């Protein structure tokens, strides 16, 4: 089955019937019930507009899209954004009265709009400016004094509001209410005094605030990281997909003089509908950080010193070769590769198998679902299947925190499309207000809840899950939930629903592509088992016999380093000390390693003692393909050179291999991509050419391929939820202390920090007070956290966001105790 | 975690029970919040948000749409002078000026003591008895500039704890839009309408 | 003397017409009881046959409106008591002086439409009418006329009294529904939000005016035929008119349709004080295009005759202006109202009404320019294309186009007066008075 090149999901969708309407004297076939403004646009007639946005409900407020429609009582003025086309509709978008109305509306809008275009960020890409030129009266007859407001007010940490520029189109307020579910910016006052504003001291602290800047049709909302930094006509632009969101939302990269200045969302039916989370939108600052590693560094006398590339490559190759010669490839481990491109991952995978001779490769760091479940779930859902489901089950991470594009998609399905939504999580999540059913469980007690469901408890939830079409988004809600739970949940729902589609979730962005490229101890590129015939065939194509037994995963590699069974480690864009749930496992392993090489953009907590650090090119500094959470392959593109001597991962490992006497044959991304499309079965035909096209959907890799392994569902049962005064819920938040966020000055301060959320009812018994420190102790870690009293955290549960600035790691043991801190 | 006294909370619960969806109770609860604090405070709006399950920004959006939710400090007596067309034709502007002059409070403002607020308002539905004035929304029809001055003086001196429309009409009014019937005893105790649903009126 | 219906009780019993005791002593609640024994179709047909038109301003057939109610359940009934249009004070009298009559009308409407929860939305500035209505509602509950099993039947009916917050626009039925949902009182788009299909909480909803439902007990009591026969024309029944401004006897009058404006102003209203001349009047509330004696004094007061002359009876409010009235100031005052009450959601109304107010204020204050009247007319044209009647609106609701009516009057009848404001640098009618107003 060839890769699926469209936005359509796996649930069948019906075709829309067409009707005939007449636009300016010409008959057009348009989908029945389509909004007139959209139908006309699709047929080549642009009707000017400000308030209408294709992804939000029409409000008909700006009145710019007035057209004349014939009625039995003669032609009527109607707004094209609020009227649906019907058979035989006759529309005039250019009559004298329509032109009169357009001129009038523009004059009204400009009456109070300042003429500060030369200093306005929007100048040059401003719909008001453009439409005033195209449809406006030419001059204003408004001689009165314009409305003025106090100059700009920060409505959030990232967004500023200039109220006098606002034309009250309600795009931002609708976005916050209808799309992101944070109705924190609203209209205030009325009539001519109407403005957009927040409640005093309650900012628009939304993970999606930047979208309002992009959809603002004037320069009323501006983004702090971009404000006054460029003029649109000076910007160089390329399209790409964000790697800071597992759905890989489509976006444009805008740069000037090799400096990236902003990302803007691109509307893509298949994934993001044009929206970006703020983490994705503003996630470019780390690329221009002064802390980038720009030269190969080797440790000499305890210090890292810069050396020429050739020297560094030779050193690394020699050492790896030595270990391989003495103890075999199994004495070498490779961790990482989930943050780069598929081409990087493929080269790394081939390098490990062919040059190093090891299956000790893992793109995940002990916090992920099993690789075969992530990569090879046969009934994997497409994102767009969420729209067509009868019931959506989210049993896994809080999507708002970890999978923002999926969060928006599920939210829309529940709110706008009326889908039944079931949310199961240890505490409150961002989707709860739209959930038809919500169950909380004690961290680590997921199997117990699954048993209850299997025994027929929670009848309303079971009923909802017994629907015709159910999409299940499963992942690890908490470090206390092992990877088995998600597979069991999937297996359980498959028995309940008529048709089930599964979307297994993992938070690191190109994990899916990395696993597809074989960066897993048990998988070869193309999702084939290392010990299968498919792997053998691939090995043959690589000109060797690298297949064999599954290697070590990250945890096992690090344990091997600690015990001495593994001697050398290659870290590729990975920071296990920060990312592993039990950090001591990572730090002990790294301390015990004989030789550590890191390919990275930064010095981080894991590679700071490495023997060699090789400078890596970052996102937008290289091109390639990436694979998102649903198996969709899209192209990412380069807009600037990597700083200093930094190079793409694929090029680095290729040179190391060559120095070890192995030619991987991967001399350019084009060559690598071609090799993938030729010899990696599932990626057959997915070439750059296929992905370089006008539409943005990309190609979905098929999962019902015969080479795909099928996994055996794990039966529910057996595990009881832990008996403890407090069970600990450790989970990721959107902003944390990861190195790329640490190097992003606009985003890093938004991390919640070292806090523990506790139900107010629990607080008195343990002496917890809001804003005061509390000591949390588990068998695997302990630390002090600032108390946040939180109704969203159930009694008996402590919620500690993972990997926070100043926050200790507490491990995966959900049994916790707390002690007050004397101050 | 309501900051309201239990009696007010009970009233809030009763009001919410009168609507199929609790958000519908925003407007009556805003009056309740005003009665608690004398005007609509940020705390009051945040409290209403809690009761109705919406954000404070949404409450502010609603409250600021309507003219009667006073978000700034308002006097014990809110004197509203109608200057819409019918009242204007019969001297409503002069009545307003008389009130401003006698009280020393320009329209749109409140005196330092917090006793009087003066505003000019659009039509209050007393056109047949123009010009009309309201004190805490209790109506007086057929007011002259002289009577308006007397009204201000009376409010300053007598400081009635409850303002009653019949009493003020008798003292300061003139021709009415229509016969008012039996005298009513209820009245307003602050710059908000003396009405809450559920058989409960002004007196506290 | 004409037949009085909705005001009869308060005329006959001025002291206590609002009490339950008086109401029951004068045939009260008998028609609600009777309605319980009638089918929905019978009730709708009876009201259709009566020709009862909505009294809120749009003058749409009440029976027809009921028959549109989508069959989905539950559905709601909302009584519009948000009377706020300058010149209008009739509902205030009905609410304050005969609340049980309205409640009985609500019960009949509810039964006819199988509604089990009704709301009365009373404007916030009407606390006394609200108190009277609430007291009457409390009495009705106490006597089993409202609540579970009304009048001993198995029919349940809840009635909630809701107070507005000070916004004229909430008199527009979809804005009123938004307001009742706890939202800003912004009118909804039609389509798709026709209340009969997607009203309160997106469920089918009937919105009727206070006066409209107050007529229902009388229609049932006298029969639709007799009700329709009260007038000799298509506008059946009686009609409350609020008379204000420069007349000797302002007040509410319940009248049959068809008398002339001359009769209303001079005979019923007692003419202009001081024997001064009539200059202009607004025939149907501040929204309506103005009439002048030269053209309109002998027109009959009917829906169709008024429409043919380019105006409307609207809410039945008649504002009379004598020869001493400055037309620029009167126009400014009416426009100021609409600018103040504009909800602000749509551009032409939000920006246009304020702009018009600024232009007129400037002319009245002596800062007018020769081009200003043409400018005001053109600005008006952007709100109501062609300035025709009924207006060709560029707006969501009729509020914006309402602000155009005074400009139209200035253009059609008072150009010279505007020009003299400009040429004399101020108002020629009050040059002796100090300038300035709120």
C-alpha cells in the first residue's frame, strides 16, 4: 500500500453534494451549505473581510463582506460570511451598492484607526492597509479627534495590545473562547467605547496566545519577540513543520540576514489548521543563543578545547574502533536522535548497525511507550480521524501540556463538532471543561481503573466507549504509569468499540521518525524487527550482516555503562540526565562510562563531562523529512546556515564511519532520502519530490504493511493502586528546564518552576501553605517545592511538574511523603 | 471559597436555581455583588465568575456592557437625570444642571464623601412625566429645576436609609406619566435597583 | 369612547388594579383556566384569527410567530419588558398597574406553545414594575397558578423574573436572549439565529412583548371575531400609544387603530401648550422617520398608512415637537441615544452613529461647515444604503439605521434650519441661551 497523500483520515468520509449558484453573472458549482464567502473564494471571487476566519465561527461583525443576494423581495444586502449557499442563489459582489457599502465600512474602520503604519509591525502585511487600498474611498472625511488609549498594554508575557489600532473583529476573543479554551481576553465596555482587554491582573496566559497575533487583521496585537524587529518585505521565508510539537504543525520560518525572527502557522487540514502553540511559535530563540557549541570540542587535561573537525573525527573513530575490536559492537551504545530529521536518524541507525556493529540504539530515554507500540500499531489513527469519531478517549498525558495541536483538535471535536469526549487522567486536564465524561485515578493505579471498567463499573463511560467509531489517544499520563498501561487500554477499547483507531503518544517530537528509521534496540528502519527476515534483507542491502538480537534500550545502555559491560556511548541531541524519570540511572551510567561522545547544539547536564562534543546543526539549519505522531511525513527546510562549524548529524556520523573504514554511502540529504524511499519498505516512494508540493499535508506512512510486527495485547489486571497517604503524579508541562527552553529567554520564564500542587483539603494535615515550601520524598528522590493549592489535583495526590528549573527529580515511585520546611 | 456572607450565598444559590443554566444568573448576581460592596468591585466580579463557572474576564465583559453595573466608587445616592429627547423638550437639561449645581457634583462623578453620584441618562421610560429623575433608580416625574435643588438638599440633609419612589414623587415631583395607584413602601438602599427576584425586595 | 381592554382595569380601579384580589374579582385567570382545556392548535388558530400584531415595534402577527416554533423540546417563552425606546412608557404602566393580566397572558401563551419555563425580562431601570411583577408572580405561585400542576392540572409552568442591566439594545429579541443567557446584549445574526428555531440556549423560543400577551385574556374572553372587529381595518384590537413632548396631555392612551394624527395630537393630547404651532413629531418611537404637519397630519394611524408614508408605528411612542424646538438639537439628541446604546459589534453602527452625533453636535455648537449636512447624509447612507424605508441595512440589527431617521428629517424638511446654524455660527432658536448640554 503506497503512502497516503491527503488529509483524509482512516474513517471514511462522505462527499458533499454540489449546488449551482450565480456569482456576478457566472454559474458556479459549489458545495451545498458552504458559507458564501468561502464558496466564492474557492471559485476565484475574493470578497473582502476582516472578521471572518475560516477556522472560527462567523460573527458578521465587520460588515466588510456585504454582497447583494436576490430574494423574492428584490436584492438584499447580506454578509457573505454568515449566509450559506443554496441552489439557485444569485449573488452580486460588485454592484454599485456593494461598492458603496465597502467604501463606507472602510471609512468607518479608518475613522478611529491611527495612521501609524510606518511604525506598526503589521505594516506591509496588514489586511486593513491592503483592503483600504483596494476597496477604500481614498480619503477620510473624519475631522474629529480619534479614540486614544494608553500605549500598549501587555496582555500576556508574550503579547502586547495597542487598543487604538483594534477594529473589534473578535478574532482574538473568538480564538481564546472557541479554539484554545482560555476565555481570558474579551470585549469590554460597549458601543464606540468597546475595547478588547483582560481582567485586571489576570493576563491572557494561554499556551496559544501567539495565534491571536497572527490572526489579528491589524497591528493591535503584537508579539514581544518580534515587535519592531523587521519589516515584512525584508523577510526571507520558507515553509517547514515545527519539531516542538508531536503533530509537526505546518509553519513558515521568517528570517532576515540569517537570523530567524518568527514562525507563523500555516493552515494544514491534516494537522494544525494554522495554529501553533507558543512553544512552537516562539521556539526559535535557542537557535541564536550565544551558548551554541560551534566548534568540535575535546577534553584535554580536564578542559574542553576546540580542535579541527578532522582531528575530532579521527579521535572518535579510533576510539570506537578500539572498543569494537576489543569487546565488539555491543560494548557501544547510542542514545538519542529523536530531535533531528529522519535523514539524520537513518544515517545514525545505519552508522550504529554497520559501522559500530551494535543494536544498542534508542531514541527514547526510558519515558516512552514500547517502540513496537509507538511505531507499529496497525490500527493507528490519523489526526483527522478525531473529527470523524463518535467518541474520543484521552487516557494519557494532559494534551494541553504535551501535545498542543492534538489538544486543539480534540477540543474542537468536542466543542464545535459535538463529539463525545472521555478524559481519564490522575488530575484535572485542559480538556475537562469539554469532556462528556471524566475519570480521575491515583497515579500508578491505572490498571486498577482498567479492571473496574472491565468489570462493568463506570457504566456511562463504558457506554460512551462502546460507540461505533472510537479514537483512543493513549500515552503515559504520569511517570508512575508504566508503558504497559497504554497498550492494555488500547486492547480493552478494541474489544468495546465497533471500530477503534489508536494514537499512541510520546512527547519527544520526531520520536516517530526516529523509530521508523530504526533508532530502537528491537527495530530496523521500516518498523521491522531486528531478528526478522525484513531486517536481514535490509542488512543485505547495507552490504553486511548487522541483523541479530535486539540490543539494549537507553536504560539498559546506561546500566551497562555503570557495570562496565558497555564501554562507550554516543549521545545525539539527547540529555538523559534531564529527561530520564530516574535521573540517577543516567548520571551513574555517564559517570561509569569509559568514553562519551556527544553530538549536540549545547553543553547540557548529560554531555558536560563528555570526552568529545561535536557541534550540531539545529532546526532550520538543515533540510530533511520528519514523521509525526500519526505517521505523517513532511519536509522541513533550511533557512540559515548552521553557526560556526556546526554540521548536521548525518554528516558527522558519515565522516566517523568513513574514518573507521566504512562508507555509509550517505553523502547528502538527497541521497539519504532517496535510499530511505528505496529500501525502507514503509517509506517507499516518500521522496523530497513527493513532499515538495503546493499542499501541506505530507504523506502518511501506511501501517498495515506485512512487514509490520503486530503486538500482543497485555491483559488488564493484577496491579493495585499504591497504598499511601499521597501518591505522586509527575508529568511534563509545556515549558520546562530542557536545554532548548533554557536557551529561549521569552519562554523559559513561563515554566511553572519547582512547585507541588496539592488539594486545599489536604493542605492543613501536612502543614502546606500556598506559596510556602514543602519537602517531597520518594524512594528515588527528594526535594523542596513551592506549594500551590489546587482544586484540580484530587485529594491524596501531589502533582509535581517534571524537569523544572530548580526542581529535583523524584523518580517513578508514586508513593510519596511530605514534610513541612521550617523557614 | 466564597467571600460572601452565608445569607448572600444562599440568595445566590436561589437565584441560580431559577435558571436552566447557571451562566444566566450573571446579571442578578452582579447586582448582588454590588449590594455587597456598594459598587461592582473586581473581587465582586471574580466572585460572580466562580458562581457562574466562567472567567472573570467574561464577567467583566458582560458587566461593562450594561450601564447599571457601576465599576467605580458610587455614592449612597445615585441621581440619574434623563436628558433624552422627551425630557430634553421639557427642560431635562436644566434639571440636570440644577442637580449638578446644587450638589457640586458634575455628571459622571461622585462627591468626596461618597454620598452623591450624579449622571445624565438616556430614556428611563417616564416620557409622559418629563422631565424625570431617578434616585437609586426610584423614579420621580415632573421635576423642575427648583424641585431638583430641593431633592439634592433633602438627600444631603435627611439621608434617608431607604429611598422610596412615592415619597420622593410627593415631595419633589409633578405631573406623572400615569396614575401610580396604592402607595408602595419598598425602596432602594444603595445605587442599585431595589429588586432581586424570589419575592425579595430592597429592604435589607 | 373606545373600548378599553388592557387598561380597563386600571382605569376602573385606579387604586388597586395590580392586586390579585382585584384581578380575580374582575374575571381574572378564567381564560388561563379555559386555555388548559383547549388544544394547542385551537389556541394558535384563535390568536391568528384575532389578527393580534406584536406590540414591541415590529408589528408581526403573534399567532403566526407562534406557529413557527420548531417542534423540538424543551422550548422557552420570553416576555420582552425591556421597554427603552425614547418616548415609550406603555409597558411600564402594564407591568406596574396590571401584572396579573400579563401573567395570565403568559400562561395562555405557554399552553399554546407547550412551554414549561417562561421568563419576564424587565429593564433594570424599572425596579418598581419589577417589584409589582415579582409580587404578582409570588402570589400566582402561592395560589397554584404557576409552578407544578397549574390550576390543578398536570401542566407545569415556571416563571422567572429577570432584571436588565441598562442597555436599550436588549429590547432586540436576540440581544435579549443573549442577555438572558448571561452574555453581552449583542444581537445575534439572522440567519441562523431565528428565536423560533435557535433561541434561548439554542432552543426554540417565543419572544413576545408585554402588551402583546396582555391582550390574550381579552381575545379569549371576547373571541377573536369581536376582537378583530374593534377596528374597521386590518390592524385589529386596540393599541397603546405613549404621547410625550410638547402636548397638553401627555400619557398612555389605549386606542383603536385608524384615528388620525391630528385627532391624536389635538383632540386626545389636547394640542400644543401655549397654542404654539406643531413643527414635527416622531410617530413610532425614536427609531421612526419623522412626520411634519405639512404632509402627515391627516393620515390615519395604521401600520400600512404609516409605512406608505415612509415611517412606522413601532412601539407606539409619539414625541411631539413645537415651533420652538431646534431640529438640529432634537436630531442630535435622538442620535446621541442610538450612539450611546449601540452595542458596538458591527462597524457601521459603532462608528457611524458616533460620527453622526459628533457632526450634529458641531453644527449645534456653531462649528458646523457647509459640507456637514451632505457629509451626515453620506455617513447615513453607509449605515442605511439609499436612506429608504424600510432601510437597506449594512448592520446586523436595525439600531444603526434608526439613528439615520433624524438625518433624513433634516434633509427632507429642515435644510434651511441647518444652513442657518452654519451661517450664523450657532443655534438660531436658542441664541439667548448658554451653549452646552450633557
